[in-house]
C-alpha cells in the first residue's frame, strides 16, 4: 500500500454525498400518547423544525417529507405504527437520502425495530441525523454509536415503565390507586368510592346476588331478570352524558363480571387481569390480558370498600360458578337431561373416578334411556374396556328414595322456609316495581315542569317539550298497568290457600318430586345440595350394586341397589331360582303356576319386566332340560323291552338334546310310537340303527338342509371308481 493511499484513508470523508441529496429527506415526528400531543406542544414543534435542519444540510425544501402519522402512538411495538411502516417502505425502495429525528427514541424503543432500521439504512445507503450530528450506518464507528443510542433508548423505556409500575403498585398496596368501579358504585369528587346513591340501582344489584344464591346458575339469573323485565343500572364513563345513569338490558357477560368482581364483597383488588405476551394480538395493544387466580393477584385488601355481600357469599358464588363448569373435576350445572345423578357418581372399582352418562337413543325430547359408565382407563390410556355399566333409572330411583327418606323429618321446616323465600322474592320484586313507578312519575313531572317553564310563543321548543311530556306520561301509564297485573298474579304476601298448599306438598314430598312442574334441573339441584358424591360398585357381574352416599357435611350411608342385567345366570340368586323351578316342575306345577310362586317368593327376572310370566318359565325349563311331573302320569317309561328306548334315555345315549330326538321322530328318521294311554314315545332301535343315528348325529349342522352341488355318490359308484 502506498503512502498516498494511506493518507487518503486517514482523511475524513464527507458523509453527505450527491447521491444522498438527489433523494428525499424524511422528518419522522412522533409523540407517545394523545396527552403528550395536547400538552407537550414544544416537543412537537421541535420535531417539525427538523425540516429546516434538512434544508441547512443541503436538501431542497421540496425534497423534505414530514411523516407524522404516529402522533399519539407508542414506539414500544412497530405493529401499530403506520408512519414507521411507511418510513421503512421508503427506505427499502431507495427513495430516501436521510432520516431525521429529534432523538433516536422517536424512531424506535425496541432493539429489534432499531437494528432492523439500521440494517435497511446501511443496505440502501441512507443517513440518519439528529440535532447532534449526521450518521452513516455503513460506517462502523457510526454504526457502533447508533447501536449504543438505541440500547440506551430501550433501557430508558424500561426504566420509565418500571418506575411507573412500581409507583402504581405502591399506591395500590395502600388502597389509594383509583380502580374501575363496577355497576352499583360511584366515585365522589374527593376520590372516595361509595354505593350508588340511586336506591333502585342498589336494589337491582342486591336482586342479582340474591337471585344467583337461589337459582345457582348464570343462565337462570339471566332468564329470571329478562322474565321480570329487570334492567341493570350503568353509569356512563365517557361522552357528553358522563356520570349519568342509564338502564340497559342484562347480558350474560355483564352478570358474570358482577359475580366475579370482589369489589361487591368490600375487597380492594389490583392485578386481577395481567398481560400474557403470548396472547397479544399485533396492532391491538389492549389484548393479551388474562384473568388470574385470586392467589396470583398483586393486591387484595379486605374491608376497604362498601359491600353488597359478605366475603363468605362472594367465595360461595365463585365456587358455585366454578362447579358449574363441565370439567373432569366439577359436576357442571344442572341440566334437563333424564340422568339425575350426572356429575355425582364415582366408580368404586378404579379409585373413585367420575362416571359419565351415556344416552342410548339420543333422539327426541325425552331421552330416558340412559346409563352410567366408567371408562377412565379406556378413554385416557386406550387399554381395557369399561369398568362397569349401570342402568340409569334403577340407580336414580334408589338414590331418590334415600333422599326423600332423609328429608322427610324436616318437611315442615322446609315448607315454612319455602313460604318465607317466596314472600321475600315477591317483596323484592314489589319494591323494584315501586321504584320504577317512582322514577317514571318523576320523569313525567320533570317533563311537565319543563313544558310549563317554556315561553308559549316559542313553538319550536314547546312542541318538542310537549312531545317529551306525552311520552313520559305514556311510559308512566304503561308501568302502572304492568304493576297492576303483577300484583294480581303475584301478591306481595302469600294467601292462606297458598300457605296450605305449600304445607300439604311438604307433607307429601314424593308428590312434589314427581310433579310435572318439577323439572329435572330442579331435582338435580336438590340432589347436589344434599349429596356430595356417590360411590357405586357392581358386585361381580350380578344385579347387585353397592352404593355409598356421602352427604353434605361428610356423613356416609351405605346400601344396595338392584340393576337390570342381560341374562338369568347373572342374577345372584340364579342357583336358588333353578333349584326352585326344578322342584316345582317335579311337583307337577305348570308354567303359569310356577311363575306365580316365583313372583310371590320375591324372585324377579333380569330385565324388562318385574314379574315372571309363563312364557319365561317355559323358556327356562326348555333351555335347561328340566323334567316336569304331570299329575297321575309317570315321568319316565319303565320296563321297556331290549331295543326299545324312551326319548330321555335315547337322548342320553346319543349325547344330544331331547328336542332333536323329537325333531327326528317327526321327520321319520326314528321309528317310534306312543305308549298306550300316555303321550310318551316308545322308540324302537337295534344296535345297527343306533350306529346309524350316531353317524347322523356326527354330521355337521345344516347337512340335511343346505343345497348340494352334486348328487350324493352311491357305494357302488364309489367301488367302480376305485377299480383300476
């Protein structure tokens, strides 16, 4: 290398070259929030003044472009900055010679965005400039300085954010940080949170919580409020009507927020919803918030706010809503399906796993054919079959009987509590109607006063006020008519007849349970109030089911239920049943008489019916070859000559059922005649005929009934074919 070239490299090179001046100079203007745009006007003015610096550096005024699309937008992310995206596009297309900013933090606050911009500027030959100087990202020293400035900008944002969050958290730990207030609360000018001064608003909030305590589900509360035409009081948070009270229709989301909000129990909470970075949607800064468990809240201070309910009631409401979710650990909300014990049954064979409900038909409104099955290992591990399956109606009936028997002693107390609850509910609704009427009358009176205060000559105003007055009067009249109908249908206090009806129903709880007005959801609700869980275990493969009921409070009772089974041999008393049928048949009883004795002695068939019939007894006797003893007639023929057989003895000799012997007699394959004076057959068969019958017995089933492809070969034809 020559000395001249070394001196040339040591001399400072100009950063602004003609090719830079031929392209545009972009001034990037940004403020982090709308408040800064309104209040920090000096910073905005200085950023716009950078256009003059571009002219001073050599660019023509016509070549200076100001990008101010990101005023009021944070630089924490590039997804929501349209101006920054426009800047990157211009740089990439090679249309920019220099980018000017008041400081590097205006361009980017994250290392990813900053270094991406530096790389694009370096590839496109674009300069960066601020009030301190001009930088070329393609020069190492300038690139190092720009990287340091970007790192400092990112660290500055982190420190600012940490100081702000620490200050908010410290203020929240003292309970002084203002938090959003839910329905039923207002904030005074002094900053104190108090109950809504409107009595009707407070009454509606209390009605929501009392209704949930009574019904237990969000859908039940929503349907009740909609049926009673109850609207929720909402304070407007922004706009010209800020602070005004508006009445809006209830929604499921609003009720869920109310029941989950700890403010109603007097808690001051902070950090219930925290940001999950993986759930953030690009371009939407408010996304990514998830509701945390109460153990992960940042601040929870009891007794700091006025309360509508007690902390115990709040915890019970949250637990109830969690139990209403259909998961493996919770029973789910009561529904109208026919399975009463859904969510309560646990398998006693595989460690207490929850049993599921299976409907056999799944068609129609009344899905009564249901059963309870435990298939835990098959579902979760893919091995084995179901642990056990129990028909639903039989087990439902057993548990229902146990529940009715348990609550029978408290029937009178239950009736009195039901009457008191009905009166309380009607009183709350009556109070709500009175408040609605009072509000409507006030609105009508106010409209009347406004109309009277207007100048009669000003018809433009008077006509509008008159229309408003008429509308208010019509609304008040409609509410009064609705209230009159309500009082006629549901008086504030129960009549003597209604009280007597409640006491009569309480004295006959099975009638209440089986009444058409009692829904399946109501029955399930009662079962879940009284029962914590039910553990069932089928005894072997029999019809007996061991049932352990764990009642609310921990007390346990045991018992045995009976389920229907598929076969007679599954019955636990099957040997005793066979012995009794054999005994009765030997005594000369006919099928109908045997069935009557079995029913009287408590024997039951496996399924479908609860009593034995003559046809079932006949099938049982035929399947097991039970011999009957007709009165006055011998069951077995005796003193037969050699070569003569009775049907049972020949069947035993050939090792075949007696029914097949009778079939062969009717076909003429066996020579037989009736014994004199009886219906018994006497069969004649010598040793050669016995051998022929044994050969016929050894042929496969269907040998004499299926069609043949060729006629059977004779013995003579077989011998001729065998000769050479």
